[in-house]
C-alpha cells in the first residue's frame, strides 16, 4: 500500500509514526526546508534557536505521557510541568519519522483521486502518483487553497476554523555579551513573550533571543510581508530599544496560522470512498492536544482491511 502525507509538522510526523509499523511505503511532503511546522528550530552553526513553540506544557494526560516518552528517549527534559527540548524542539518530529521518506521544499497544490488512486502535483508542476491513501495535516485554510475535490459540507466546516497569527523576531550574535533589556521590552503591549534562547540552552559563547508579538498585533498585519511587519513592529519601540535589537542579526518570521482559535466536533476526517484522511490542530481540542489526538486516532485505523473494502 502506497501512502502520501501532506505536511511534516507535528500532526503529519505523529501520523507517520503511527502508520510506519504497519505500512512500509509512506512519503511525507513538506513545503519548507525541514520538519517541525510550528515547532521549528533555526540552526546557526551548532546552535539551536526554537522560533515557534519553545517548550511544551501539556494540558491533557495524553500529551503529558507523550512528552514523558520523548524524555525517556532523550528528546525532551522535564522541568516541573514543562518539557524543554535538549537539542532543538524540531527533534520531536525528526524522532517520529524516517527522513528517507521525507520530501522537502515541495508544496503540493493539487490532489486528484482517479480510479481509487491519488495523483499529487506540486507548485512546480511535478507529479507524484499511484497513492492508495492520502492524508492531509496542514492548517485548514491551506487545505481550502489546494485544488482538491472535498465534500461541500466539510469545506464549510473547514472555512469556519480561524487562526491567530504570531510575528516573531529571531535575534542572534556570536558576541555573548550582547543582551536585551527584557523588562523594557515587555513594556511594549505588542509583545507577548521573549525567549532567552542562550539561557535555555546554556550557551556561553552565543547570544540569542526570540521575541513573539501579541496575536492582536500580528492579526492586524498578517496580510503584509514579514519584512514590512518587521519595520512596523520596530517602530513601536523607543529608539534605544531599536538600537539594542539592531545590534543582533535579525530574522523576521510570520506564523500566519499560529494558533487555532476553534475546533471541529469530530476526532478526524475520513472519506472512505476516496481513501482520504485529514487530521490536525483543530479536531476536538486545539493545537498540540488536537494534533496528537487526531493523528493517533486516524493513524490507528486498520487501513489494510479498509482499503480492501474500497477496491472491491
């Protein structure tokens, strides 16, 4: 059985992890340069900068047990009720998949089911075909942007899923003496969180921060480029703080679909007639809890017998 998964964020990688023991031919497609999605790590030489989710504080027992298992495998370490990555938070997703089955820098824009086989096409018109099962794990708005024939009632449900955006500034320097005045920064109402990345990883020869904007700020500017947002964001600070920030190498990033604001009252989506499954951060719960639950429930279905029924 040949399986395709679109999206190598947490949902897609955990779905892969639940499928890999039963099925050998799985390909996971990711539009970015690597796995992780919103639990991404930027690498600067041998240093890690987690610029999306920085750590995990589980709400459900299922996510807590999942994190405890990752801690046993040396991916996370527990600190009270928080789980912190040891070597970059995207190691979670790397741990869950076999990277030989990962196709990166590949944005799938079209999916068509012909004679119970899925044919995929990327933005460069390259075709990937002959898939028996297709799973989609990207945010709801991105699914609606694809060329794919979905049931109208489910498309209507997807259209009601809304997201908050977050704008992030990645700051780093090889000068370990460079510091930000975090107290002054927090006086700006457009800032939600500041991660002292060097303190988190105990770096002595590297200074790094990640500044996350408030959702209110990002939601108002998420139609602009990340470079335009950076200029707007910077203008909200006093000149001395701007100068502090400009001492660092700066990488702006917009998480347009950062936080699911609502969810669907269903564990996952499965169209048995088209061999199509969808899971993600908007099923039953919100965000990581939803991603974990929906990907595990969908991944534990017996698709071998399921597929036999379809092709009869």
